[in-house]
């Protein structure tokens, strides 16, 4: 990574504004945090700053309050959990800006940590309002982006604030970029990409950008229906992006020309309706009923995918193999997760739903790396720039 990090600047005694991604999943009934992995992912940066006696000002969003105050999306619950993990009190500001917040920040002592209230309670955040960004910057001396999962957003606390403060990367952003750059530049071969999820449009960019780097491309999830239809299979009522059929056909043709082994399901689990109690059965891809839809990959496909992945030394996985939220349609996804957890290969999970599955199954520590950025990692691996990374200072000079 050619960007400066917190290791490259003097943070001692400075007020450091750290953009984090504390967008953690909350229990709908209790409001409790279901998974604190995003909080823990930023600990190296926070501890580094505390250890150097910086005055740490954390900034994050939570959920989609759409520019208004939503009590259940307050970051108080995050501050409480972070305090427990750090072993020191993390103060909570009443807002993101204002006289009261300014006073609280000015009262920070070296090594203190304060968390600003949900930045998205202000509509100016997502609008990347310049005045809002400038006012936010006035709270600090240095800006640190450690919110990789939000770095594809051109928001005030992601890109706008960098116009007014020296801007560097946190240790999480550094790690994310280094890992993703590594699999693009020098993966160990054979290199497999396991792609799933609902929409082809979400993954076409990354598949097109990596088709000259991978040895095999395995496609599952609902998106497989578009590829199957491109090969003239009848896929019932499965989700098909008809406007992407031509692109899917071109990708399969390019894979063939490059000698890339592209694997689609040979059997699938189908259902007349996507519910927990709905009827489900396994059929070959030649026998999908007209009024049924694909909900998971079948047992033969699990076996075929597994055999292919076992011979690989690098595997990048993004997207579930079926509708994993429903138990009877989660077997393919769970099988892939367990398989990858047991391999000696470099296994990289591309954030989003895949990361959720790995975390829920308590397999994160069995993987080489689990990205915190779903959309951000996809954009990066698609060859696109991340606005939140582009604004950071370059090594040896300014951006």
C-alpha cells in the first residue's frame, strides 16, 4: 500500500479523529450487539494511539437513520462494549458536532478515548457537505481512516474531512488493502474464486477483473441462475438478471479461452416458495420445475466444488451458496465454510454475508483473513478506486 499510516506520523498528545466502522448487527428485540467483530477489528489502531498518548476521537455510523436521530441506533451500546474490551472508559459524546462536543473533546487527556454519536444522524454526512466536514475536522489535529467497510462511500467523515486535516490510514485499512492487493498481485496457485450471492451484477466486476488471475471460478447462489440460463437451461422462477446474460456468456467464453475452469452447479435445491416450512427437493439442473426456484446448491455440486477447492492454495470467497438465512437452504454455504476452515490454503473471506456466516459458525479464526468490507472489498477487487483510500496521504508526499 502506497499510503501513509499512523506509524508514519507523530500522534503523541495529538487529537486524532479516527473514522471507524462500528456498524455492528443489533438484536431487534433487546438492542444488544450480536457480533462485535467490527469493534475488535479496530482495536490495533485504537490501542496504538492510546499507547502513544494520543487523544482519540472515534467517529462511526450505525444503521441507516437517514439523517435523523433514531434512538435505537445510538452508539452508546458500542461505547459500552468497547469500554469492556479496552479495559478503560470510552466516553460518549451527545452528538457529532456542537459546542458540547467541542468542550468534551477539549477535556480529553492523553490516552483518553471518546466516541462521537452516530454520524449519520446528520444528513450532511452522506451528502459530503463541505461545511460539515470542515466543522468535524476542527475537532482534531490528524485524521485516520480505519473504516475499510465504508471506504467506498464519498461521505463527509470518509473523504470530506481529509481536505482539512493530514489524513492517514489506520492499521485495519492497511491490513485490508495489503491482503487484497496481495491476492491480485501474487496469489499462490492454484487460485480459486468462489462466488455466490443473489445478483450477478454485484460480482461481475470482480470476476471480470480476476479472470486472468484465477485458475478456477466456482459460481453458486442465486446468481448461478443467470449463468445457467445463459447456457439455455430452464431455471423456473429463479432470479435471473436478463440484462446480464450476455455479459455472463462473455465471461464464460473468456474463461474457456484462458483455460480457467468455470464450474456451475450440476444439481440444486429448489422450492416453490422461499419460507422455512416450504417444500424443498434436490434436482439436476436439467430438471428444475417451471414454478420452482433455486434456493441452494445440491449435494453433488457440494462434492464437486469441494474436490476442486481442496487442490487450491489460495481461495477467495464472497457470497453464500444459497438462501442461508433459512436452515434448509443453508447446507451448501455451511459446507463451503467448514471445508475452507479445514484447508491449509490461504483463505480470504470477502466480507458481507460470507463474513457473517463465518462469524456465526465461529470459524473466523480458521480463515487466513476475513474482510470487514463487503462492498468495499468487491469494489477494490473489481479494479475500482476507493474514495476513502484515495484521499489519504501518499508515502513520500501528498495525494
